[in-house]
C-alpha cells in the first residue's frame, strides 16, 4: 500500500492516539483468579502499558511519532511520565491535567495468554480534525475501535488530508452486523485485530474465514495470531508471517508492540509483507520480557529478518 509523504508543516510521521495504563503484572499463578480463592504469584512487576508500549516501540525504532495522551497529577501518571522521559518518548502531544487521572490494570499472566482487571477514571478526548490538520502525520494510529460520531469525524478528516488510518480493535462488543460497523471499516485503511477479536467480530471459528469476512469491507486487514505470527489480506493477496521462535515470558503488550513495528514497516518497507514481518519481530520479542519491555532498536531488526513468501 502507498503511504503519503509528509504534508506541509508535518510534525510527526505517526500520530498515536491512545490511553496509558499502569500495568501490575502477576506471573506464576497456580490457576486463573476466581471468587473466594486467595492466590499468590511467584513473580511481580509493574510497567507502563497500553499505548505507552506503542510509543516506546516507535522511540526505539527511530520513528518520528507523537503520542496523543492525557496525564494527571496522580502517582500513576507521574511514574508513566518519568519512564517516558527516560526512554526518550516524544512528549509534544502530551496533555497535562492538574488533577488525578488514574488508569490501572492488574494482569494475571500465563504463558499461553493473559487477562486483566482494569480501572480508568475517564476516557481521553480524541484530537479534533483541526488538531489533525495542524499535526499532519503520514499515519494516524488509533488504539481501539468505536463507532461514535467523534471518531468518525476524525477518520474522515484524516482521509481528506491524505493521512493513512490504522486502527486496532481491542475487544469491543461490536459485530459486523452492528449498525455502522461496515461503514466504519470502509473508512479505515488498515484494521489490526487479534485472532480472538476477529473471530468475535465475525462469528467465525477459523481465523482465515474471519479475515475474509472483514476484508470485504476494509482494504487491508492484519490479524495478529500470537504464537502463530500474523496473517493479512491486502490487494487480493494473503500473506502469512510466522512468529519468531522465542521463549514466552509475558504476553502483555505484545499486540501494541506489533502495531508499532507494522506501522514502522509501512513507512520503511517496499511492500506490506515487509511491514508485517517487522510487526511480527516486535510482537515476538515483546513477549520475552515483562509488558513488552524487550523491544528491539532499529539496528537490531536485520538479524531477525526471515521473509516468508506470500501465498
């Protein structure tokens, strides 16, 4: 696919729109948490999560990315901001509030998957079409999917400006039959659900069938399949890229890291297959440490390249 060059006065190649979460990660639990059971984890760590992982991946890959996110004066916001400064994450699109804005997730992490218990005091406001016109990125990366009018106006404004729109899914309760869903997918250039999200959205039990169903409405669909890598459909072609052979430590944040690697690839690779490969590299390496911290730097990518042919 073609990604437009920087527009007049462009301030970033990528604009990430998504909230931070302060992740508390518990590993080594004997079972999945349930009512009336006290469980003790063998290991624990806290890490900045959600869109922070995406912003961190862009910073390490050397991608010019601005992160649109609100922060409060609470301890969680302050600790996230401190980590962002330490990792040289671009802070020019940060919004600072003089009041608490707590967003916390407790993750129970297993090798095969993870679950969350989360709390957020309020959602972030989306940037306006005027904000988008001022920032003028080449790619707009949206953390999640919704069908509200405000998001639709933002996406329509991006299309009018020639900005490529990529959107994650993030376990929404929509179906393809939900009014407005097909139209929203038609406005998005690249849709990035994971396998369980794609199946839930379509009602299909197989990833390939879910991919085909979504691709009827969205020009490029990339499904993240965890240990099975990723599969995509674009311009009449299906492309598969397997995951790297790594030892899984924690899967928290892997999808957010995949998104960054993929979008970096859209800006730097000659075709979508290369972009998917970079997404898989970032997603695979992310699971080798807590919360996606084991992300590659740009100079690390070449040693993991192993391009697979499209089918």
